[in-house]
């Protein structure tokens, strides 16, 4: 006589794995009521689906930023999938939030994927969800950050998120960190200031501008002076602290931060966006 799963066991398996009711019922029936075996059956189903969809593009998803309770550690992750339909699913977004909350404790993606999550590793959870949802599910981006005070911003629709680090936890720090994180999300700066722009980027920009000036017929003896001005403009447009503040274009981001507290500074940021 074949085993018929009871409702309580099906519910327990659903709560443990997140799998659909019919998948849980079938797994329990196949496992003849053995709970651990049923979990393994669901995982194997996920592995099979994951293997079949390994070459698929997972360019949709949810980008979530989270910080810890004392605002000193944070992480931004993207939980990627194949379609916008899945990305907007409430359960999918909830899972993204749960994973981002756990990601706070890890400094890199590899450690995070290997960490324990509801009785399995994060990596196994993604495989399981691939089997349940039927789409390739993976962690795309992973960015961690720490600082004296962190604030996060998630843009509507969960496509872009950012975290900003400040030099101190002062009155108004929460609003400043959120506002600057909005700036980071909207303006996508390449670095904090000119000291953090890579030499490769600087050299490339100088090469482009020098070629333009040469073609315009500018004398060689004044090109270097013109380039200095060009680079100042480049830093103003592309580095966070020199950018015009999106909430008040009359001041830079650095000026806005100082207006709240003259000793306060932005010390870092991370940003993730779905491409």
C-alpha cells in the first residue's frame, strides 16, 4: 500500500524548504514519509533543473541592501532570476531580504554561499529554489562594507541598492547616510574622491582628452594645462564627494554632509544594480 502524506508533514516540509505543496506531497510520498529523504529528493530535483538551465541568462532579480543593528556592517546582494515575473514575486523578494540579512556577517561571496541557511548552505538553497521555481536562481553581485555608521537605500522596484559609510554616528547621521546612498544609487559614482580613482581610469581619460585637444589643433605647450581643468571636471562629475547633491544642486555632496556636522565625512560606499 502506497504512503499518503499527512497535511501536517506536507506543511512542515513546505516551511523547511519553501517548495510548493504538490512538490512536497510528491517528495514525501516517494520517501514514504521519511522527512530527510524527502528534503534530499527536492534538492535533487533542484540540481537537475539547475543543470538544465545552467546556460540561461539570469539578468532579472531583486537587489537588496541591509545593515546590522548598530549600523556598522552592511551588505548589498542581488538575487538573480530569469524573468521579471519571478523577480516581482513576493516570496522571491522575501527570500532576497532574508539572504541579504545573512550576508551582513560575511566579507565575501564564497563564504556567504557556503554558510548555513535554514538547514542547508546558501548555495544549496539556490539550487533548491531553481527546482521549485523552474528558473536559474543565483547570487549575482555581493558587496560588503563596514564603517562607523552605515545607511542604506533600496530604489523602488528592487533594481538598485546602495550603502554609504560615514565617519561617525552623530545627530542626523541616519538621514545623511540614506540621502547620500540615494545619490550613489542615482548617479553611480566611480569612486569616493580623486584619490580612489584607478590610475588606469585616469590614464584612459587623459588619453581620450589629449587626442581630442590635439585634433582640435590646440598647441602642445598648453594641452597639459587644459587637461588639468578637464580632469577636475571629470572628478566633479564622477566621484561621489564632488558631485552636485541631487537634493540641492547648489552644493556638493561633501558640502551637504558638512552642513549637518562640520566634522562628518563620507568614508565609503557600495552599489549594486541589475544590468
